[in-house]
C-alpha cells in the first residue's frame, strides 16, 4: 500500500470530511461526533501533529494536498436542506406568511412576492437561475421591517444570510453573491443615484469571477444570492428610464412587529414544490409593466419635473378648462375706472386670443424649456436629464435641424408681453 493511501485510511477511520461548495470551505468532524465545523489552520496543524504521533509520518504540504483534493466529497447544504423538506403541495403556508403584512396594495404584494419567493428558491437550487428582482419594504421606522425579513430565513439557512451594507464593486460583495442565499440591504435610503444603478447591475449579475484571498487562480462562481431591502419613507427610486428590477411595497403593519410565528420550513416546502412544478417565477413583459406602474408610487420627483408639470401638458387642454381660464382673466379686466372702453376692449381681445392659443402645441428645444422652468442656462447633463423627464411624462418629440423638439401645451397663458 502506498504511503498516501495509509494517510487517507487514517483520515477515513477517524474523521468525516466534506467540502461545502457554498462557503468553499472544508468541514470536518470526528467520527464519534455529530456536528461538522469549518477547518481552520489551527485544526489542520493539530491534525498534522496527531497523525505523526500515530506513526503517520505526513508532511504539512501532503496533508493540505489531500484535504484540498477530491478525497473530500462535495456537499451543498442549501440543496440538501430543500431535498430534506416535506413534500407539500398547495399554498396554505405561503398565504399565512403573506397575511402577516399589510401593504399599500395587498393584491399586488401577494402576486409579486409569491413570484419573488419562487425566484429566491430557484436561485438557490438551480445553477442557471437568477432572481433579477430586489424586494424593497418601505415604511415607518420601528414597525418591524428588519425583523420580518430575518424571520424569512430558517435556522438551517441562517449561515447563508447577510444583513448590512455592501460595498458595491468590492470583492467581498462578489463573494456574497455566491456564498449567501439572501442579502438584506439595511441602508437603501442612503444610496445615491449611481449606487442604485450599481445595485441594479448586481441584482441582474449572472457570472461571478474573481480570485479569492490566498487563492492561486481566478475562479467562476454560481450566483445564489437574492436581494431584499428596507427604507424609511416612500420616495427612493431615481431612474427615469425604468425601475422594473425593484418590487416596492409600502408597509403599514407587520404582525407582531415582524416577529411572526409562521413555520418557514413549511412555507419553503410549498415554494420549492411550486418551483419544481414549473411555476413562472420570472417577470415577463406584461408583468414588468405592472411592476413599473406600481413603482411610480415610489419614484423621486425632481424639482425640474414638478415645474414641467406645473407649466406644461403633453395633451391639449379640454375646452371647458380653457373657458374657465378665459373667464377668470377676462373678469379681471376693466376694474380700473380710469381705463377707456377702447383700451378695455383691446385688452380683452388680446387676452382671449392668447388663451385660445392654449389649444395649440408649441415646439420647444430642451434648452428653451430648461430656461423657462429654471431661469438659467443648463449644463449638458441637465439637458440629458430633462430629456428623460419629458420622455417619461409622455411628451411627443420630433427631429429638426436645430435638434430634438418637444411638443408642449402651455397650462397657463403668457400675458407678460401684452399691451
């Protein structure tokens, strides 16, 4: 028998080993014990001394080589957890969980969060599945948001849960995408526009490649983590071009301040069954429209957008509104008793003509519109942002030799130049 086989026999006779492919760590236990633990450098050195004490004259490098080889079987604790769950059908326990929270739209929440739950499980157990939506729970401080999220994790999966801040673009964050099953973002309220853009990139990231600390090679890792977060207040979405990656819910109440007693093992057993049955956990084009419509409730409205909506419309005013504006302005003419009848008549004609023109569109460059709403010259970045705002609201546009023209209808008559 070769010496290497003697070493392996000793290890097999005294210990159980397994390679945790989630944490990328070797775990071991004495055969007489029940619980595995991650192997540390100290454990490895103790094992080296023990083997040499029992006449297994092994060198440190040889022991490391054995431990880091296929001598140690691969173990996936997350898949093992789901395969050990009871086989349940239906959604009785899922419904119990959904009833522990009241949102601004419970029907939307039950639909969207159920899809997210199945996507969460799919991302954990299916190597090629990606959960591309991040849940955001918005509500007052102290109502139980963080507690409720943490209660989603059964004890068996708690080692693969992370709550706190993540440093976007950091190697540790990339590691979390593979080593964690759920990332709870506590500080969404402090994220800037650029941070949100980076978060959207992380949520949709499918390929993870980096070299771990002390690793010899750059490795490819499987994406397993899903994202959830909480925020105080209801205005936190910045992107004018779309926020379909976020499932946003305004929460008014959690049962028992989030400390619900729903058995998450039974919930996840039902969710796992839905996944295996082919449940559509992804959001198709129609689903995304529904998500975008809901997210309008949570979008940050910029001062420029507020001013645009005060001054302009993308559709013509109705006749009765124009008549009301006309009546208001015409009634104010002639109150000066020193003004001649001819002067009053002329002014009324001018005002009436100007108000009638509200029926017709004006075509304006973004530069002109920006100056109208802010009274200053815009930067190029501000012009780009204004263009996104106008497109988001629904203003029509057309190309011209001068640039892009936007079709706008004034909401108020400009009477400043009238005699």
